[in-house]
C-alpha cells in the first residue's frame, strides 16, 4: 500500500491557505504583523493566503496544539473561505497533524514542512538536492507510523497486537523504515564527501586570499550586495530563499588587494535543525571565512528579531563546527562579524538608524543596490584594514628565485627600498601582519627584521 497521499505529497502551489499560530509566553514574533513571515513563506511556496487565526495560550494543547474552541473556529473559517490547506507557524507532532486534519477535513502543514517544500522546489544543484532530500527524510522518518495510520485497523490502536496480527501493512511499514534508513545512510556518506572536499577547497583558498562571507536573514539583500561588489552571477529577487547555493567570486579592493567574497543561503526564524545540519556544506564558506558581513534590512519592522535570529543561528553553527574541528585535532577560530545596516535609504528618518548605531557602534549604514552608494567606501576600508592586519615597516629578505613571493609583495604591499645581493632580495616594506602570515602559508622562505 502507498503512503497516504496527502502526507506524501505536500505541494501547496495555487492552493487557498489559512494560516494559524499559537502564541505562547516565550514566542518570538513581530507584534506589528505576527504572521507576516509565515504569510511570505506560504506565498513563496505558491499558496494564496485567504485567512489567519491566532490564539494566545500558556501552553499548547497536547492533542491538537490549538484549543478546542479555536479548532472549531478554524474549521468554520476554512469552510467559509473555501481553503484547502492549513499552515501552522510551529513544528507539530505527527499525531497533532493527524488530529487537526481529522477535525478540520483539511490538509495540514507545519512550519518545518513548509520550509522544506520551498527548499525542495528551489534546489537546482546536485549538492542542494542531496541536502534537501536528507532533511526531508530526517523529518519524515519519525513520522512514518502516522503516515500509516490505517495500520490501526490491522494491529489495533497503538500498533499493539497478539500473535498472528502482523499483517501486510505492518510488514510494509518495516520495509519503508528499512528503505529510509538505507537512503539516509547513503545520503550522509555522499554529503560527508562533499563537505570534506569543500573544507579542503576553503582551507586552500584561505591560504591564498582573505575570505569574506555574506550572511543574513533571507531577503535582506545579500545577493544584491554580492552582485554589486563582484562580477555577480547570484540570483537576486525580492522573495524568501532566492539563494540556496554558495557562490564565490573575487572582490577587488584596489591597491593590488583582492579578497574572495561568498554569498550564502539566508537564515529564517525557527529554521528546522535538520535543515541547518544538512546545509553545513553550503555554509562551509561562512564558517571558515576570515570575516562575515551580516546584512540586515533595517527598513523591515522585524529587523531586531531578524538580527537576533542570525546571530543565534551563527552561534549554533559555530558551536557545532568547533566541536567537529576539535575532534579532528584542529584549532578553529570563529570569523569576525561586521554589521551592514542595509536599505537605510528606505527609512523615513534617521531615528531608527541612530538607534542601531548606538547599539552596534561598528555597524555601517549601507545601500547595496549600486556601487559607490551609501557605505561602500566605508565597507571597502573596513575589509581592507582587516585583510591587511596591523601595518608594520620591516625588512624582508628572500631568495631571488622565489619570484612569485616577490611579485606578491610588490603588488600587495608598499615597497620603500630594494637591494639585491648574493641571490637574495632585501625589501624595506610597509606590510600587514595578515599579509605576512599568508606569504608564510604559501611556503615563501622569508626572513623578517624590524626596519
């Protein structure tokens, strides 16, 4: 027997949807538009939002998450608005989904399933498809029995039966579980290989270049910034999760200094943990960058909540990376963070911007739409200073045969004096500490003395 169709196929393109949420004492949401983000997610998935229902409770109702009275109100709303799907702004248990579907007669999706559906529709590369499939299977596996709720007619409520009650449905459930476990193991192996390869690529790149990652809430303007600063190529659109893969390009800061800039997938509130874990390879560029640019849309009323979400998500990812690197015997330092207050030109006045600058003194007011606009010169200066490190005047001595290292010093540092003797070049140079460290990392044989 196949899985129940409505749980195996959750596409909601062109469906009329009612949004529902239970606000608990510790819930995080934008009070000016409590269901704004869920509405944007649903519309991104292709649904048409026709109604909304919110209940305030001290704790969720165990069986249906929402109270009995509100559940009846939810069904009536769906009947009146001819809605075919209900989308909850929470992660629901399989039993809660089944109970709500039975009470309302509608298909029910929770927040995690909705986000996974969006990611599945946007995944275009082999890597992204593997990662989405892994996240979907990790979400689905513990819910297989709920998908096979017709088994209760075979083995009794709760799946408990005596000898001889193990019918074909129960056997099929075990087959499904075995197939899912085998596919999960295969996906994890393939993704582990991708992660290992990406880690090697990123570490090699970090030797040759100062690396900068762009991170931030979805639809904050990350890809627009990336395209403005580099040769581009990133898909930029006014919708959630426009970017699902990492792109890396050279960013020329002038004066012979080029850094590598990476655009990454956007974060969102309550992003499913298994999705964050499966996209670790996609976020590899961010975790091993020298500097992270956090792009924040300060014109969004929920900017404060979004900034909190980005920092909390980064902290979770970095904690996982630190544990992994420590197990492998490597020392890892999290990247520095620099906040860009993007879309500041959309603010009605400077009051909100001044409040952000008081809260985050190092932040840069910014407009990502075009090169040379507000904040671009300040950003280039800030990245250039970090890429070079503390500038010192030193004598560098290295073999004339090391032409590559000499050319790098000539192009990326300020050479004040040159002498050549016995097959060696001696250069009095103003150079940054990071540049010296990168030269040594590439194998340059140089001696450093104070000038």
